[in-house]
C-alpha cells in the first residue's frame, strides 16, 4: 500500500472538505482555496454540490502523488546516513 492509500484507506469514495482537511492537516479554508484556485497546476479537483464540495478519493490520491515534495522525502528524519565529511 502506497503512502496516499494508507492515508485515505478509512474514507469512502468521496471526501468532504473536512475529511481532506483532516487528512492533510490543513484548515478547511485552505482546502476550499485549493478547490477554487485559478492556477490549474495547484487546483484540487472537486465537485461542488449545492454549497458543499466533494473530492473523489482517487483524484485526491493522484493529486497527492503529483504534488509530493521529493526533497522532503530525501531528507526524512529516518535518514541514517549522518553527516558527510
């Protein structure tokens, strides 16, 4: 199971703004900003139904993989290489 799958495994096919906020540890207003972003590169795909947003779990998974910061993965706290001299 990949890291996005493990983060999303407890959720159904569609997530609310509150669900995504919890998964990403961001404020709901930040999730709404991502959903309404005019920048296609950063926009989180979602569907507005009435006044509520819904985000497909598969689309969120793709979004997370596409926006994964490789630099932070390379310098994880579990890195045991230590300093180089």
